[in-house]
């Protein structure tokens, strides 16, 4: 192994052009940490927030990236065998310590998830944060039950598409929104039963389709539409606030009695690596390999196209998960 690696470095916040590809030292690891040779990593909107300087945590200069997929290069404490396929995410990656936009990344051993798969690295690289967020929103945020109905607000996002795949594997009836009817086929490919054009007010259409509203909803767009999402949910149902695609994060002068319909619960989900059990990950990978589940990949980039990738994310032209694959 060489002493240097290629990595994307941000010296200060700014537009995508602040992402600089450089040769930097390979991270040193000690007991309790694992060095991963990165094969691929997914891109996330939170990385856009960090890069542009609006994130609430993190410092510069920094190698960004909240997730990575690859092979263990070294684990001085002996916790993981070198050569093991692993995924990692969150826990301060790309914010408080250097993240996955690099050929190697060093992470705490407790945020490493081992797996075995013959899927290609572009597929594997798309999965960690996307699956963890979708799975956690369903299981923790909604405590969803097999066969229930589900509304995904922001359905063509990578998390929205993954949530649809997981929900259909549980026999759920899935409604999902998009801003364009041209993306209905993308939603249907993930198993969505009822694609909806999001006009900002879709609750009446949901009630028309299902009568009393959905059992659960995953809010991925933001607080600008969350009031309508709450009204699309039946009494006793739950809305999980997971994402902010609109970049609307907070509610000024929030008045719960006005916002919350009678009996509708509002929760949130923002998980870590431990929120994705290894058995759940392996089951999903095996299902993808068997053709019974899909990974919604929008576009695959080489590392030297990272600036273009961030532009595409900002312009919402990816249509699924954006993935960077290293040589």
C-alpha cells in the first residue's frame, strides 16, 4: 500500500468547484478504528449542505462524504479481518473527521457493517445511507406493520425509492409523489402502486384513493408540505419527518393544535450505522442478487467528475442514487 491516496478536499465552503481532487496521506489507524479501501460511495444532499456551508456541524479543511463501501485494509485491534467487504456511514464521517470521498477512509469499528456479495461496486456503493435511512424510517419512525398503506412524499429521491422497495417487500400499498408525471415509470419500477404529482396539496387525492388516509407517511420534502402530509394520514397513523429536499428545515411559529390533525402522530428519523443491522443489509443484498429487489441508481461517476456530480445533485437531474466508483 502506498503512503498517499487520491481524495476530494474542501478548504472552505462554496459552490461545487471548491471540491478539489488532491494527493494526500493515507489515514493512520490504531486499535478501535478500521482502514477501508474505498471501492465506491454514494452522494447525499447533506454533503451539499456541508459543502455550501449551511450544515450545522463540521469544520474545514475536510474530506467530505458520510458513507463508503469497500474492503477492510487494516484493523489493528483485530476486530475485522482484512479483505472483509464492509459498508460504513455517519458517526461524524465527512464532518468531524475525514469521510468517504477518498481511496481510503478510517472509521471507528462500531460503524462498520460487514457483508458478502458478488454485486458490482456501483450497486453496493449506492446502498449504505439510502438503505439505513429508508429502513429506519419504516421500522423506527413509523413502526410500520406489514400490509399497511404508506405515503412517500419525495418518492423519486434515492431514499424514497428505497423505501418503496422495502415497503413492497412487506406487502404494503405504496403511494409516492413526484413533481413530474414523466417520473411515474421510475416510481412504478420501485413498486409504487399510486404515483402522484405533487402540487403541494395532495391530501384530498390520498383520501380519494384510500378513504380515511394512509397508515403512515415518510416526509422527505420538508416542512413546506408537511402540514398537507399530516392531513393525508388517518387518525392513529404516523408521519415520520426524515428529509428536507426543499431545504425548508424549520416551522416558524409552530402551533401543534393547528398543525396536527386529531390522533395523527409526528415522529422523526435520523439514524447512524447501528440503525442498519447486518442481517437486514445482507437480506437486502441477497434479494437484489436474486432479482426480487432493486437498487435505484440514478448515475455513476468516476472520482474526477465529483464537481459535475454535485452540480447534477443540486439541479435534481440524477433520478435515483448518485454513486462514485473508484478505479
